[in-house]
């Protein structure tokens, strides 16, 4: 699927997604409330089949906190970047995608530990690097 077809597909499964042409890959910004459902569609759709979570990164945007996902389809050889952010810096919560990609378990723990972003429904959300004296 080329970039334009991928963009059309994204708009079809989630019309509210804000699409941009990134420097390397197409980017989709999605609200935290729709994130898990959107990611599940990207994984399960035969047309997209994003079966590989390349990386999951936490981001401090200053006013907002966010999560950036790089997804790749090993079947179709296309890649997309999905971004989501929240203005709630006191209690930043995103739904875990560990039920979609098992590798997210470790990466979400890292984001939680270093930025304090919580992932609801994570099977083992605990610190990875820092001790309990680091408060969030």
C-alpha cells in the first residue's frame, strides 16, 4: 500500500485522525480515547496488517505528554507513525496496547518509569529503572 492509499485507509477506519506527511513515514494523530480501538483495527485489518510494533516512545511536549508508536507491516512492507497526546500532566493515562503487540509490555513500562505516563490494562505496570523514591 503506497502512502496515498494508506492515508485513505486511515481516514476510512478513523475519520477524526489528523493525517500528516512525515519526513519518513505517514503520521496519524489520534485522541487517547480512540487510540486502542484504532490500533486494533490497524493490526487486524488484512489491508493494513500492522503486525510489528517497531517502537513505542513517550514524549514530553511541554504542555502535553504523549506516546508515539512506529508500526510496520511485514506482510505489506509499509510503516506508519501513530501519535497521541494528553494535556493532563497530573494523571496522563493511555490504554495499553499489550493485548495487540506483546512487545509493548516492556516499552510501556519504560515510558511509565521515565515520564509517569500510565497505561490502563497493562498486565504488569511497575518501575523498570528508577527506584520508588522517584515520584509521579
